[in-house]
C-alpha cells in the first residue's frame, strides 16, 4: 500500500453506509390542527345553534299567541252576533205574543164581523176515528 492509500483507506472498509434518511410524517401535525379547528368551530356553532333554536321557539310562541288572539276576536264577534239575534228573537216573540193574545184576536174578529159562539149551541166534533184514538192513547201512556 502506498502512503496515500494508507492514509486514505477505502470508505467501505472504515464506515458503513448511512441509513436512508427517515422521512418525518407531517400527517400528525396536520391532523392535530383540524381537531383544534373543529373544537373551536363547535364552540362557536353551539351558541349559534341555541340562538337559532330559541329564536324559532319565540317565533312559534308569537305565532300561536296571534292565532289564539284571532280566534278570541272571532268568538267575541260571534258572541255579539248571537246576542243581537237573541234580542231580535225576543222582540219577535213579544210581537207574536201580543198579536195572538185573546183580547186582540177577539177585537180583530169583531172588526171582521164575527161574533162569539154561545156556550149553549157549542158542540165538539171528534175528527179522529175510534181505533186511531185508542192507538194514540196507548202510545202516550207508554212514553
């Protein structure tokens, strides 16, 4: 061996080849960041979701109150109409009673030239045959 060769030994005899460099997986930090973002997003989303839910429930409550108020107003209108019709019916019943009162009928009959029948000449005529009258009485008794 020459001096130069002894001084510079072959590399294979002195050292082993370097192992292939390890590649660091950067996937771990990349996956860690989205988790933090998801947590932060969840922290931001939860109050927003609750605010939307509460807003919708308030809108629902207001809508139900408006519907109940409209129904109440319509029932009040119907109650007023019923009271008005009952008052009209009572007025008509009063007019009917005054028109069909015995003194008024007698007065109108006298004005038309009719005279009352005397009690001596009055007789009653039974218009229902005997058999039918028996059935009517029988039905009345069992009611």
